[in-house]
């Protein structure tokens, strides 16, 4: 049988008694040299303070590049109003009555009523032309006839006297019959420089040639110097400038031109280019159809040609103007 008693381990001569196995192994193999020394770590930096909570910031608005500013437009300078400073000269009322013309401040007559109706139609047409941007032409009316002796000056005078009575309008009566002027003599006014002088001499201001009258709202421009080249002066570029001066800054001023007969002298056709309305006087017992057609053809530069029957003794409708104001019943 095997003996299971504890067998003593023989003691080594150089091993000290009482040391453990690990201590004896350490003495023989020097475990301390095999153990790595602790590594020296760098000093940790101080802990930073916690950052502030993040706030959303709206992005800056995108500003488009600014274009260079265009230069400011020059201020619009309104033309100075054409003001007439002529001395107020008296009009011979008795002479008007003798010629069968309208007498200012006089009684209401059939003649006055007839020209009230005529002027109202012309003023309405002038307002329409203003709305159509016709410019100064809207304020100009040409009075002519086919032949002499058909009453154009008579009608021009009465029409001007009637318009002068308007409360919000005034009228400038221009004697444009350069060969045979008669407006001044009919009104009893003195002569002087006029339209033709302003056309011939660019140093003359046409406004200085206008004559004032003692009839409120009525001004008169004489024909001026007599020349055999009146048509050529009227067709020059200066004419538009001179005529514009008569109405600039005065929208309520009407200009009535008493022109020569269309078939007797050429200035009527030239003046028709500068007016918004033309009235052709037709004498009931004298003017022929062929002459009337020829006159209208010569004046067709004006877009609005109208006819006015003069010296008619009979009215198909039986109209009698002015009688109402004398009615007593």
C-alpha cells in the first residue's frame, strides 16, 4: 500500500527559511525590475466654465446693391401767362348800334339771342378740343367767307361781343384781313402796330400790340402794317410762336380771327392751319354752291369747318329769337 503521509520537501541551502514561494521567486528573478513604472501624465488644465446656451440669430437681411440714383429731372417751368396791358379805350356804342351790331349793356334782341346760340356751340366744341389735347388751337376760331360782302366781319364782331359777356371767358378779336382791315373802324378804336408787325419783326412782342377796351373781357389786335407778302409771313415758322403767345397761360381766352375771304386772298388758307374751328359765312341771297365748295376745300387744313347762314329772311321752322324777353302776356 502506498503511504499517503506528507512527504517533507527538502530545504534549499541558499533559500531563507520561512519565505513564501513568491518571495523566493522574486528574490531569484527580481520581479520588481519587470514591473513598469507609472507613467507621468501632464497636468490637466483647469476646467472651463460651461458655455452659454446657444441662441439662434436671424441671418442679416440681404440688401440688393443700390443702383446709382438717376439725376433728378429738371423742374417744369410753367410759361408766364400772356397778360395784356393795353390802355382801356372806349368803344363807340352808338356807332355799334348804327351798324346793327350787338350793343353791350343793351337790351336783349333777336340778334343777341342768335349769337348766344352760335357762341355756345363754339365754346362747347372748344372744350371738346381741349379734352382731345388740341393745345392752343382749341382756343382759336377763324371767321371767313367765300367772297367779300357776305358778312364775315359783321359776324366776327358780334361773336366777339357775345363771348366777351361770358363770366368765365374773355376774347381777343384779331383783325387778320391785312389788305382791307376794318375791325378798328367798326369799334371806333385808333390804329397802331399789330399782328403783321410782330410777324415781320422778331423784336416786337405781340402782346404789346393788343388794345384794351372799356368792354369787359374784350381785347383787340390790329392787323398792323400792310405788305404784299402777308401769306409768306403767315407760312413762316414764327407764326406758331406768335400765335401761341396770345393764349399761353390763359386757358379761358378765345381768339377770333377775322380773315380775308377764302377765294379772294390766300391768308385765310394759311390761318386755317393754326385754328381748331373755322366758321364759313354763307349769305343767303348771294353765296353760290360752287363758291362755297371751293372755299371749304381751301380751308380744309382746319379739322372742324362749320357754316353760318347770314341775312336769311325766312326760317323753315318759324323760329324767332329774342321775342320771349319782350313778352308781356
